[in-house]
C-alpha cells in the first residue's frame, strides 16, 4: 500500500490558535482523509514550536516560566484540534525529549560533515521573526514582517553553510517544477536564489542571551536557533534518527512528506529545510504546498493586530462541516482570501442549502411519496440519464485530479457540477408529471439515476465534510466505515454506476443544510468568545437556524445573493472557429476571441442544436472566470451562454466589442 504523510507547521505557542492555524490544519486533515479514501496508508502530523526568544518574552509578559506557559498553550492547540475533530496521528512538541535528541543528532551530523563553522556576526535581529535581517532586507530600517525596529546584535555564533547548496537547490527546483507549489511561490524562491549569494544561516544563540532552547551537541555554551530546531520536527516525529536504517520503521514508511505552510514561512521551508536535509544526506520532502493568508477586511489576521477569528465559535455556530467546506471552497490555494460572516453565510446558502441540501430534500421526499421509502429499480436509460451519468463521472475524475494538485476550490466546484445538473434534471424530468401519468417505471429510473449520482457525490465529499458525507450516504441506505476504505473500493466507486440496492430502505426526508439567516452581527462571529471556546463543537447543525427547503414540484427558481452574481465575469467574444468535438457527438469545440492575448478554447454541449459553420463570426457572451476543465480530452476554458425556450436553443449574441464586460 502506498503511504502518504502530510504535515502542518508546528505553531508557535506565543498565542492561542485562530482561524489561520485552523485552515492549514483542516486542509491537512482533508488531505489525509482524501488519500485514505484513495486507499493509501495516510498519516498526519501537527504540533507546537516551543523554544526561542519569542516564547520566553510571551511567558514573561504573563508572569509565567517558559515551561508552564508552553504547556498551557500547547494544550490549547491540542484541544482545538480535538474540538475540530482533526484526525491527526501525532501531536509533536519541540520540548519532547525524543525531538531534542533528534535535533542534536542532526546538528552533529551536519557539523561532522564540515557544514557548520564558528564565526562573528553583527546584524539586525528581529525578535518577532527570531532571525537576523541584512540592511537590504529591511524596509525603511524596519522588519518587513512586523514593521518594528530590529535590534543590532553582534556576537560569536555558529553558522550553517547554506550558500554551499545554493546552486544545487536552484537546479533541484528547476528540475522538479512542482517541488514548491503553486508556481508563484516556486518563482519566489527561485528569485531569492537567483540574484544574491545566499547568506550562511546563523544557527546558534549564546546561552548568555537565551537559555530556552536545545543545547548544541558540540558547544554547551549555545542553544540551537529555533528554526533549525523546529524544521527537524518533520523527521523527529517519525522516530528519526533511531529508525533511519529500519525498513519497517515509521521514517522509511512515511518520509518524504507533503508539507503545508502559508507564505509567511516560505523561506525557512523553501531554502533552509531542503539545504539542511541535503547536508545531512537525507531525502527531500515531496512537495512544499504554500497557501495565502486569510484576511479580515484586506488585512492579515494575526494575534498582534487583534483581528482573529475563533474557529471553534465559527464551527459551532455554522456547523463544522459547513465551515470546513467554506474554508476549502473560498480560498483558492495559494491566493489570499477574505473571511467574513457574510461570505460564509452566502457560501452555505448557495452551495449547501440551495444546491446540495435542496437536492437531497427533494429527491428523498419524492421517493417517500412515490415509492414508500423503497429504492426503485433502474429501467432503460434515456439520453438524459446517460448524459447525467457521464458528466458526473467526468466531474468525479476532475475532482480527484484537482484535489491531488491541492486545488481544493476548483475540485469542489467540479463536484458541484453534477449537483447543479441534478437539480436541473429534476426540473426537466418532472417526476411529479410522470407520477400523474402513472409512468412508474420511468419515474423509478429517474429517482434511481438521481440517487446513484447523489451517492457518488456524497462519498467523494468525505474528506471535506466527513460527518455530513456519512449522513448523506446513510440517507441513501448505505453504511460507511472509514475502516473499509481501500484502493479497490475507490476504483469501483469511480468506475461503476450502480452502488445502491433495489428494494433497500432510504430516508424519507433530509434537512442537512438549513439556510442560515443573517441574524448575528458580524462582530459577534468575528470576536473571540471565551465561553464558547471552552465548549466542544457538538452537532454539525447545532445553533443553526433552519428554514424549510423547497419541496418537489414547487417552483424551483433558486434565489442567489447579489454578491454571487457579481462573482461572474461575463465577457463578449467572437467565435473564430467552430467544429465538432472529435470524440463526443454532443460537443462542439470553439476558439473564441475574448480580447485576450490568445483565443480561448471552449467546449460546449450544444452540437445537436447548431451547424458549427453557422456560428463562426458570432459575438457571444462567455462566462470567463470558470476554471479550465477537461471535456472528453479537450481543455475548456469558459462557457458560452445560450437561451433556452422549449426545445429551441439560441446563442446570446451582442454587438459589443471583444472583451467587453456584461453586467
Ligand atoms: O511560523 N492565514 O508558527 P506560527 C492563513 N512556528 N494561515 C495562517 C494565518 C493566516 N492569517 N496565520 C497563521 C510558525 N497561519 C513556526 C512554524 S514549522 C517548522 C515552524 C498559519 O504559529 C499558516 O499555516 O506563526 C502559517 O504558515 C502558520 O499558521 C504560522 O504559524
């Protein structure tokens, strides 16, 4: 069985956990579950970073000794992860004895190799960052991260010869394009390596100045620099160095890791860590996956700015699974994203209540009414049924691929395509009419086609929404146990259309994702709630305000938020070329000029309505900000809008210039 090992940063214990920490940890948890779903032996590590000046200062500020202080805040992180039901396998603390020993072995190994030397150094030291800055790196004499004036410190210290590995690292990054991803962070690291000669890394602090650290094995007057200590956690947690040669040990089984960090700690992970590993003759990590910041009104959320969101409160108030979905869906991994109560409610209402929740509630209540809660049989499939199955199969494949590329938002968007298609399918198949006509065989087929595809979506959602996924599967008459996950089961999930059992009992109703009302003032959600923080996050739905979903047969026009409409980037473009898709009868392939550098390729399922030659030269409206996706082997980047009336379909045309925006 292949193995997968995901890590979060080990968080500083100078502040309590907030949404930023929760995001990385929830992503790690989702990735671990995703690889378990694929049948892999997946492991997750998180923990706390407890040495260094920063911690000593934070402890002094509250009148505690460092040990007492770190025990308390580390326990706070651990209990946060329990409350958010994070499925980590290990919680490491850099004050653990086994970790301290591992750091000393690593230091000694690099020292013995001749890559550590003793020298004099004077520099601008930022206590917040725990590092020296060169004159050039400062912005107006201030630390670029903290905007505070660093202290000039001159002392004898030990240095790691990082510069020795500069060319090697550049080549490694150039040869392995996704070693650091997304690409913008790879480029950032490459530009750090390109212009200047890397400075050697000061890896010690004299005990006369700082005692709270790991003693250097080759000089008891010094402790180890906190970053050198902290980075080693990723291997010390696996039992390194004791089991380095043991093929059955954790280190051989799980290393190399998949690291998750935000962009604030790109340099230590992108430069210090690979050079340390190289010097110690250890294999490098698999990927460094770097995400952006959660912002509050355009400003980074941070304890020092006092604008932190308490994840416990958000999870409890909105439901843990809904909160997880929002975090993965609203942040494009790599870019910054804004957190607000409004954005969270909008996302819950549009994707979970309107799309997914409404689908479950309509289909289950129809089944209860027409078939007495019993799963109907699948009859002959119509063209529409085939299309739905095929589209859902493609979306599932895209989802799996995008998740592996850590493009969670796009992955979830892909999974929502069949959800939205199923809601439309209910409308077009009008089961209530089939019932009135007494066409029970076709009615059963329609319901069964829906339920099979709902099942697939529910299952695939398990990594992101574990509790809701299991509940949805149970509503469809299936039990789920993560103990039964394996590669064969997953292969079968993707490859087969039929997973449910004719005649089995299914739930008669579903109200998993009630609409959220905007009743809470924003400050209430965004402020830290100490009473709530003490409570466990209980039921996913606790505290939510339910409103009945639409039922079958009702006018199903769904309301969306104005802000949702504003997210659409509608643009005018000219069709330069139109032809049939080589591998799909229903699809046309277009080149459309949207006033960009190059025409876009768009694949559209409208072949049965038009002759391709008739469409060339038409000025159409395109949804331009959909992520690219593959349709029957060809990438499609955008969607051409059409207008439907009965069985007629026409293109939405205009005279406006290419690239003009439609609003
Ligand atoms: O840097 N948005 O610890 P740290 C997104 N101990 N993620 C955020 C965030 C925000 N606004 N704020 C924090 C350290 N994070 C070191 C790490 S690892 C060997 C040592 C998350 O407590 C994000 O993952 O400052 C970021 O990289 C991390 O918390 C920084 O945590």
